[in-house]
């Protein structure tokens, strides 16, 4: 299974508060030298025009208006080395929790997806080369036109990801750029994020910017070099956070599309340092824009931050496992319920479960309230439908998807979920066909 080693590491000791923000000189040389790369021939025509940013909280994927019949399109990303053909579309009925297959678009390892805000286009990583591929091979990003009414995907174009093993996608607040995190199993080229212009017809242009990180951490085989795992914009749209599992850092950049400083520029404080060996993975912001939540894969923890004008201050860290747990762990996805009252995170390895937290509305702190087995192996990504009634999780290594009914008052998941068989399911996006 592609990047199978990422799903299981030994439990790490507890996490302490991070140190204060490092001085500007500690940012890697390669990350500091990207600006001349952009000015040397990568400037987009018309780039100097000011771009207005209309920011929504945390820039979460918008599913669109609620359909009258409660039926959404559910897009499912997969790994294609086994039983999967590529990117699937299902009809998902929020009244019953039933899912019916509609179509499939053949593409290689579409392990992470993002949908344009007008719901007309879908973008998928092509996660290559993986554990055993040549370091010279670059991954890709594929663009599709999406007819939400019929549930059909039409291939538009594909561009190089500018690095190895692309594993995450995000759209800029103005929708003009698509970003990918290149995890990069290979030390050369190493972890990076790349920026692609989105054209009016939905196609992607070649990368206009690739930012490499350097350094690593103490966990041999997992932190030998940089591994950028996610790229997340701040709620105000002014900052980008790049979570680096290999370097134990949350790098921060200013987004200045209309200024003279370039498209992305490092902040004065450069990054938020996490405890060595924890492996930061995915970051989400609360709807109030004042708090952020981070999964650390190697430590199997969730960290809570206060957010203010581009700066993250860690205030709490909670474990996904119970005291005394000795098995392998691997924290993965993290999402809030639509009402913001509960937070969910997946933990792989020997745990294979969804961990449930309540959120204190006064300070954003978390309280663990439950665990739910994913009923399979390696629960990677999951989604909560727009109504908040259902949680959909994919078990990458057992080719199953389970649809759990949520108790919206308690936040807990009910037993006896519905089951779908899909080869290596790893990502889910819901889109209104209305």
C-alpha cells in the first residue's frame, strides 16, 4: 500500500508547550531564497493587479446550498494500487445515510481532493512516486470539470506537482491559486509546497512558485528530511500555514497577491516550533477564527492554539490514546462538527479509531468524550455531512467506508453504521447538486 509505513509508529511521550517563536535567521536557506525564483520568470501576467479577498471562517470547503431532497454528491478519493479505479462520485442521502455509486474518473492515486467554491471544478493530487518509486519522478495535480447535477467528471488537464508525493490541496481565499503540499518520501527533492494559477476554464497552469523546507527531526525513517503535510490559510485570508511533519514546524507565510513582496513571503517569526518527534500533520481553524487545532501524527495528539494576526500560541495538548496504550499510532485527519461544538480526529496504527472531543465555547479547549472503532484498518480521512447527521470514514487498508450516524446533542457516533466497499478510500468531499 502506498506510503503504508506512515500509518504506524510507536506511541511517543507526552507533549510539552512549544518554545517561543524562533528568530528570523533560523529559517532554512532554501525557504528564504524562493523570492528570486519567482521574479526570475514566474510572474503571472496581470499579477500586479490588486486582488480582493473575501474571507470565510477557516476557508472550509463549502458544500453549496442545501438540496431540497437532502441528496448530495459525495466524491471519494482513493489509492489505485489495488481495487480502486480512481476518483468516485456517489449520491449521498442525508435523510437515510444511503450512498449510491454514480460514476468514476480514472486517475492515479487521487488521495486528496478539493472542490472549487462554485462547485464547477474538482482538483485531485496524483500521489507519486510513493515508497518504492524513483526520486526523479514527480507527482501530479489533475483538474476535472464537474457536473454536480449528473455527478459526472470530465478531465481537463494535469500539471506536475513540482515535488514528490503530493498529499494535500487548498485554494487561496480569492480562488485564483491552488496549493499542494509535497510530502516527499525522498530526501531529494524533499518536502515543499507549490502554487498553481487557476484559469478561468478551470484548468491549472504550471507552478509559479515552489517553496522547499529543510531540516528533520529525531524519529529515524520518518523525519530524516522535511515532509510538508498540509497547507492551510488563516481565517482572515492573510496568512498561510504549512505543517511540516519532518521538521516539527508550522511554517507561516504572508499571502500578498497584490503587493510588491511577492505572492507568499515568510513572516518575521517564520514558524511555530512543535516538540521534536511529534510530527505535525493537519491544521483546522474554529469558526470563530480565534482557535486552531492540530493533529501530530507521530505523537498521536491534538494541540490547541489561540490565533491572533498570523500567530499561533499553543495552550493545550491532548492525547488520542488512553493512558497505558502501547500499540502503534498514527494521528491523521481532524474536523469540527458543523455547529463547532465537537471535534473529531482519526488515529491509525493499532488504534484504528475516531476520537471525539467536546469544544469549550469560551476558550476553545477540548475534553475527550469518546472513542469509536473505525471497524477497519488505517482510517485516514473522514467527512461530516453538511447536516451534521453523519460521519463518513474510509479505512485505507481494508477497502471499506463506514457511515456513522451522529448524535448531534452528545457528539457521539451510533453503532451499526452503513458500509460501502471501495478500494483504498482516503478522502471525501460533499457537494450540493443544486
